[in-house]
């Protein structure tokens, strides 16, 4: 019944520098499917990225960036966001939204909340709650700090970019991969995926196809009933997912290329993987046998056109994103509590989230002869967001239980909400090499955003029929950027930058009159919650990127200070309704350190360390946070360590052993009780892999979460609201052990 609309250096070396002789002959994706110009190494130990909208060495970009190439993703066994998110310094995540399949939020450098972190598939922005299955990416780039000039509103804290592999028209290649694993408290899990590249017209047209299927057996059980008559259901949270990506690359000339592409993914979850009260509890107790779970279906259609002239390149990126996430929940305990019923009534609530978004971007990146370069572009986006509680929640016997005598009815709650957002922007960056070693860059993005909102609601909880038609609201603004970089030599670069970021404002749904007392407790009225404004920040950063011993060792560091104003914060009231408000100011300070080394050919090592101190500096209406209190959902320390050792076993095969360890510090959560934030304790995760590989074959034994850690990833906000005394904790999968095989051709 949520009424809020709420829409509103370099780990690159870890990917490519430390490759055994048997495998290094392959391209940097970890298979010989095809080379990708954006992933080719410029030197052993470096990777080309497009974070700055042009192809550059990650080690030479004046930006705090973690980049993982395709080979590193395969060696680490990455399949989902959690598999790589724990390796990135000052990146944290948790369940900050409603439900399960669309609830994950990402925070970078202490900047958290819906829409604070940009998530991109190539040039297309997608919701940061999306979790595309990783099959055969060219690389992943994580940009820390606001990217408001080049990426716009959804990159206030940073940007995560999933860069897909482009087809080649001169080779047939690919791989087939499968794994079988077993999870403690659960059962067997299977994954199968494949990637194929083939020429359609040699040197003119290439086709790339990736596909996967995954099934994870549930780990939660459910006890149903009261007293001694209890029925048991095992493994209620089974999850299955499948999807594919089809990309065509047409190159009629050496200068022109067109890449149409379709990506889709369907996920079904049979139950909610939430632990009652404690993340160590894998048994859910309910009065009634009411199924929970949902589906997440999304598709991305895109066309990218590139034209390379002698003085620069022109890019057109056109895309359409369509997502549908229906979920359903047992909220019998909540209904019993809010109405004070002596006997519980079986109650189910359904919600459907839909997002349809069209994006068009035109961009020019210069390649002038001389010290002056520019990047310029125009951006347009039109989104339609639906947040509907359908079908209506009708609770048989509610009218009688409330003594309505037929005047109240059994309709508990239903609503339909529709938000339209139109974004228009022009942007540019200009850089000038003042000397051979010193370069200055300035940039700015000017934007105009407009939104309109409609809502229809009814039911006892809604307070009767509700009709809202809000007039279109428009906002304008600019996000500048200033950068100075100094290259002492090819192995040492220093930089200083200042950049502004912002997040789009929006509308809240109409709150029920039953929330007036809760609003008064946080200094608000219902009229003040109707709309919230954009929030903005300035990021000030100093950084250094260094290499030693012919780039066998790299050490990158960045320090930052962020001043954040008019913070958008979601406040869930005890009446069961949330709203987003602008609440005061915060400051985030910290640093990132990434060190990668290959002391000997057989051994590769990596360390990623992040520190963030994010605190409220000015309290504001709509939040109980006082000056000096920590920003919710943000850990102070994050750390990740990796080590891999390989040794030849024969002329064809080598053996390898790898370990990955990550640490996430404690943080506070106010998802369900803003007056009493809950502690999320720190947690550590340990993964390991052991196997053999050659150019064509790889076999591995792997373990994930070997210490069987049950992390508290947040108290779930539920589709309706948390039942008193029954927090539902989002936790990670228990210890999983498995085997996998990969064949490359």
C-alpha cells in the first residue's frame, strides 16, 4: 500500500595484466570469441575503457575508476551484481525498495537512495535495481563520483557501466559453460550459458548471440498454521531465470557501423527470500497458506550508429527499455495489527511496477590534431512509470470484523499511479593541453526536466476514493565540471577535480489522513509531502595513479569531499505509507586505494580499500536524523582482497587456485522505522576456486560464501508495510559448493 511514487587506481589491471601464457593468447574477454577494440590492452597490465565517452587507457584517466575485463569476470566466477559489487571500494548495496526483485539500491561514496547511482548497459540508462545475468561482457566499469556532465541525473554518486561485446565479422568463435552447485539448507543449483560469434557477410556483417538459464533452489522453509496444527513447506524461495542477447554489427564501410541489439531477461521467484527477525532464521511462520513471490521481465532494444571521420567520431544511441515486475505478498499480520483484529484474516496484496523508457543520444568526440579536444552531445529521454496495486486487495470478512454492517466493504486497498518524465539536455567538455604534461578540462550539462502525475486509489486503507491529477512541473539546471591533470611521466599521473551532480525530483502520492500524527512527529504536513525537489551535490577530489616495475605493480589512490544538499530521503511512516522529502544537508569524506601486483609470473594479487564518512550536517523536515548522525545504508569501510596462483601442469594445461575476500562495515537502516534506525552489522565473504584450464577447456571446483555468513542486507520494506514485531531481513545465499566446466571454440 505504499503511496509514495518515489521515481524519481584501477582494478582494470586485475582483469588483464596477470594472464598465464596459455590463456594470454586469447583475447581479453577470457575466450577467443572475438576481439573487441574497446577491450584491447594498450600494454600488458592495462585496459581500454570508454568511461569518458572516448577510448582511453583506464590507467591514464583522471578519474577514480574500477574496471574489470571479461577475463577477470570469468576467473572470478561473476554471474550477478553481488559477485562483483563486493570487489569495488566505496560501493555498497542493500534492499532499500519495496518487495524483492526490484528492491536493491546502490550507494557509491555515501550517496544513496533511488536514482543516486547510474546503471548503464552500454549507452542506455537502466534502473539501478536491475541485475542482468553476466554471460560474456567485454568489461564492467565503475566510476566513482558524480558524472553529471556526461551521464546526467542518474549518476550523482557514481556510475556502473556494463559494456557488452561487439560482434566481429571475420571469425567464428565462442564458448559453452555450465555449472552444478549445492547450497546449504537448499539443494541443487544449475547454470548454463553460451556465447557465439559468427560472420554473416565476411568483413561486413557479424552476429553475436549470448543466452543463459539459471535455477537456484530455495533455502527458506515455511510453517503454516497455529498451535499444534502446523504444515511445513520446504525451499519456498526457488528462483529461475533465463535470457538472451542478440547483436548484429553491420559495417558497410571502414568509417560507418550500425549495431542493432535485443536483450531480454525473465526471472521468476516462487517466494520471498526474507528471514524473519534475524538473518540466521531460515524458517518463516505464517497463519495462512498465502503464496508470495513474483516475476521480473525486462527487455532492451537498441540501435547504435558510429561514424568515424578524420577529425572525430559521431555516435547515435537509440534505445527502448520495457520492464514489468509483478509481486504478491501475505500481509495478514499487518492487517490484523493496524485494525486491531482479534482474529487474523487471510490477506494478500499485489503490486505491479512497470517502466517504459525511450532514450536518444547524439554525441561527437573529437580527434583533432593539436592540444584542444571536445566532447559534445544532446540527450532526450521519455519515461512512463507505473506503480499499481492490482488486482485490488479484497479481504473477505473485513467489513464484518470492523463492524461496518456493509457500509465499509471488504475492499482494503487498490491504487494506480502513473508518472511521466521527460528529460532534455545538452552537454559538452573541452580539454586543452597546456603543456606536454599538464591538461585542463571544463564541462557543463544544461538540462530541462518535466513531470506529470496521476493517481487513482480506493479502499479502507486509502480512506475512500482518491483522484489526483497534478499539473506538469518543470525544472532547469546545470552541472559543471572542472579538472586539472598532470602526467609527471608515463607511470605517474596526478589530478584534481570539482564536479556537480543532481537527481531528478518528483511527486508523492496522497497520504492517508491516518498518517497525520506520524507526519507531525517528523515536522511535516500532508500538503508538504505532495512534491519533492531535486537534490544536488559537489564532489571535490584529488587523485594519483602510479605504476612501478614496468607496470607489474600499480597503486592508485583518490581522496574526496562531497557536500550534499536537499537530500531526497524516503521516510516510511508507521501508518504504512512512505513519502520522499528533501531533508537537510550531508557531507561525505573519504578515500579509495587500489593496488594490483604480479610479483612473479604465476601470482597475481589485488587490494581494494575504501573509507567513507557520510554524516548529516544540517537536519531538515521530513527526517528524524539529527546533525552528526550517519547517512543511512552507508558503511564506513569496504575492503576486498584477491589472490590467484597458476602453474603449468603440462604443455597444454595449467592449474590455478584463487581466493576472493571482501569486508563490508556496519551501517544503519531506516527502511521501516525512521525514528529508530536499525543496525546492519558488518560482514565478510570468502570465495575460492580451484581448477585446470587450457586454451579450449576449463574445469573448476568453486565455493561461494565459504564461511556461511548470513549478512543483514537491510530490513525489507514489504509491498504493504512491516507487521509490528516481524521485521523481514534480506540476506545472502548460504554457503554454496559446486563444479563448472567451460569449452571454448
